[in-house]
């Protein structure tokens, strides 16, 4: 298999805003807006509530076998969730952790 397996984590109930965007209302109503489809083609998506114990546990299980973990929260959010680099490095010492928030 070529390429990376990418698992996108979305918030329960809200998901990615781009799921609803675009000029095709029918696709937006199906949560498959054009913007979402173009930027997330080939990715798997799951919803996890990282504020809850079970969501954090599921996330940590994914991190165990991950190579790279990009995140785009505002600065400090992953630390407040106790899912910052220091915590994730304990779970997977070879993990490449990068912030892509632009802040």
C-alpha cells in the first residue's frame, strides 16, 4: 500500500465545518460539502470527545501506532486536555507531533 493512512478526528455533533459548506445544498445536507470532500479525500474520519475519559482513551490507542500526529487547536488546548507532546511521547516515543494551527 502506498501513502499514509490518515485518521481525522472530528468533534461529536459538530464535525468539520466544511462538511456543510459549498454551493450544493444537497451535499451539505449530507455532510459532504465540496470543500470537505476536496480536502479530506482518502482520509478516514471518526468522532471523539477528547474531553471525556473514553474519548481520550481511544485517542491514546490510536497514538500508540501512529507515526505523525498533527493538531490544529489553539495554543494550550492539547495541554489542557492532557494530550500534549509530553503525554503522547510517553505513549509513543517515536511519534512526530506537530502543531499546524498557524499561531
